[in-house]
C-alpha cells in the first residue's frame, strides 16, 4: 500500500480528470477494498459489482475528498462499504435490520456481520463524515 500522501495526491489528480492517477489508485487499493467487500457481501460476484461501482463513485466524487476530514483509504472504504450495504439490502430485503415498530423481541439479526470490528468507533464516525 502506498503512503497516505500518495493516495491523497492521486485523488487530487483524479479530481482534475487524470486517468493515469485513477489507474494507479485502482491498482494500489483494489485488493484491500475487494477483500473488505467480500467479507461484507459473502459472494464474489456481488463484491466485484460493488468494487466496480465504488471506483466509479470514487472517480465521480474525487473532488469532494478532503484530507483534513479523513484519510484517503478511509474515504474510499466508506464509499465501498455503503455500496456493499446497498447491494445487501437490494439482494436480501428480508434480512434487513428489524423495524423497531414491528419488533417483538423475537426477531434475529441478519446472519451477516455488517460492521468491521477492526475499526474503532472514531474511524467509523470519520468515514461517515467523509460522505
């Protein structure tokens, strides 16, 4: 993984439409993002779809990245995580979290773990602010 400053520089270049910087960012980060997506989604084809969609969004939203608010990897991971959750909801709406209004205490949580326990709550809050 390249240093954080390199990721920041690539995102800045991507915001200006630099395709070479995008290719470099993709090559440097796709493995890590794909692994995270695969853990959440559990299916390779969904993880591949989420990865592609995430990089399209990274390309389109690069100008909104602010290194003062979060690291580049945190920002990109947040984009990928949100896309994975969208795909999970679309693929398995019956497994969404129970509605508090209809929850009678006997419903189970979805079988998938949606939170990366390696992150601290501060990291997740920082990711949420990045959007």
